[in-house]
């Protein structure tokens, strides 16, 4: 058993946690000042105020516990990054330079860059090589506090390529300590050989990819890039319905560049989350406000592509449940640093530090259906949490952006760093 003592603030310390936080509740961090926390093996066992350490702890022989002094440090749930594409073969920094020189995301895609370029590269790479690169990225995001992550396919765009990506994610699930969820994103773009035969590609997804993925149990969720020049709302609906037949709940890319009715489709199909939402119409707010669909916002993508930031404040006012995620991918957000995501949410989307932390932890866990095991400091949940470096307050984290404030990451009660 490990006893963490003199914790400056124990964040999201909740004996009976609720699930998704929205509206006013998004800003409630339920912090205990000067706290202790006990973990037993892989689980959180108990917590309280330092000046009320219970008898069962004070009377026990000190050798029963391994004490960790957390003076001046915060303990909080790890970041739950519910949207990444971190299995890819190669970065695309040439596009970064192209963008500096004035090309848009669309123009880059038209010139054969973008998602299709990542697909070409991935299809030439070996499963082992992709695995090695992905594991390096996961170790890197753990350094900045990520303790649960969702990873999408979508750079295969052919049966073998999509299966290869999902098998890599399967391997990662087996070998990495942090919980991982996998999402099938065959409908990420239309591959070059189907350029004039979109229906043919849709049929490939429906008749070849999905049945094979389901047979191997390779995906937890289903994603579609519902966007002008990619997949329409009605195509999205066909795909989501097919995913449901294999038990895959939808988490979809929508309203990144244009609002074309994809939110309506997602709400109708009871999606777990709708992700991006940089461009919102009035009716989009209304539909989300009256649903349990989580709005997953990706400020790293807005920063990198220089597109609008999602209107988080308006969403909070409309009682929409918000999660924050990194979108870590080689084209639109080449960073999986959730501390940066939280800082951007504060600086550019006017989220309060408390709101951003809740959106990046428990609400992110909800967007992966992991809220029963992680996302809050709760007895019985996994002992998955961050110990910060000595800091003056919670707000210092996004305020002093660009520094790594994570000193240690515990997963299943074991220090990882
Ligand atoms: O979430 N928008 C679609 N997909 C990714 C970008 C993928 C890429 O450019 O490689 C995103 O932004
Ligand atoms: Fe994405």
C-alpha cells in the first residue's frame, strides 16, 4: 500500500462521482487542500484531510505503507485523451512549411498530400515498424500526463492497411500500462483508386473492412470524417448503422471546416461523441444541448491549422458536455501534449482552468467509456493519477504553458516515469 501525504490539493476527489460534467458542474473540481490518499495495489483505496488521518492508518506500523510526501504538489486524475491518430508512419513537416508559404489544408490534400500521403506511407510500412513508432509516441504523451488514450485507424484506407493499423493498436493495448481504446476510421478519406467511385469505397468499408475487423474484435468505436469533400451526412448515417451491427458506437469527426448536418446525423444515431466543432450553426448547439452526445474539442488542431477555435463558452452556456483531446496526428495536430491542450482551451477558448482540467480528465474518460475505472480520484477506481511538480495553484498549470508540470504518472498504482 502507498500513502501519499501532505498533498497540496487532491483534485476531483470524489467518493461517489457522477459521469459527464456539463454547465456549472464542468468547473467543479472538488479539491481537498492538504490531503492524504491511500492506494492498495492497482486501486485507489481512500483519501481525506491530513489533520484527520484515520486510526487505521496512524495505528498501523509504518512499514505497512510506503509513504510518498507530496508537499507543494497536486495530485489529479491523469489526462484521458479521447481522440488521437497516433499510429502513423511518418511526420509531414513539409506540409507545415507549405502552410507557412500560404497553402491551405484543402490545397495540400488536392496536391496528393494530407491523409492520402499518410496512407501511402503507412501501407508501405511493416506492422512492427508502426508499432515501434507508436509506442515511442505513447511513452512521450505519458511524460506529459496522459493516462488513457483513444487511437484511430484511417491511414490504411484499404482492407489490409486498416487491419494492420488496428492490429498495431491491439498490440499496444496488450503491452502498454495505460488503457487504450481503438476506433475504426476507414471513412477518413477516399483513396486515390476510388476517386471516381466513392460508392465502391463505401462498399469496401461495409462489406470487407467491417466484417473482418469485427471478426478479429479489433475496434471499440466507429468514426467517419463527415465533411465537405469527404463523407456526407447520409453516407455517414449508412456507415454508423453498419458499425452498430458490429457493436461499434460512433465517435465522429464533424464540423471541422463546414457545418453540413453531420451533428444531426450523429445525434440521431446516439453517438458517444462529436469531435472538432470549430464551425457551429445555431441548430448544431440546439441539437447537442438536447442530447447526451459529448462535444470533443481539439484546440491543438485549431492552433496548428490556424482555423477557428471551437466556441467552448457558448457550449458550456448551452449545457453541452465538453471533452478536450489532442487529435495527435501528423497533418493537423502533431502534438499529444494534453497540458498544451488545456492551456490552449484556457487562452483561446476562454475555458477556466478548472473547466479545462475536468474536460481533459473525467469528461475525456466518458468519451472513451472509461469513466468507471478512471477520470476521478475515487476509491475503487484504478490508481491512475498525476503528481505535479511543486506548483503555486491549479491555475499555474495552464498559465505557465510550455513547461512540463508533471513529475510522476501512476498507472495501476505503479510509478511510470
Ligand atoms: O482530425 N480531420 C480529419 N482528420 C484529422 C487530420 C488527419 C490528417 O491530416 O492526417 C483531424 O484533423
Ligand atoms: Fe482527428
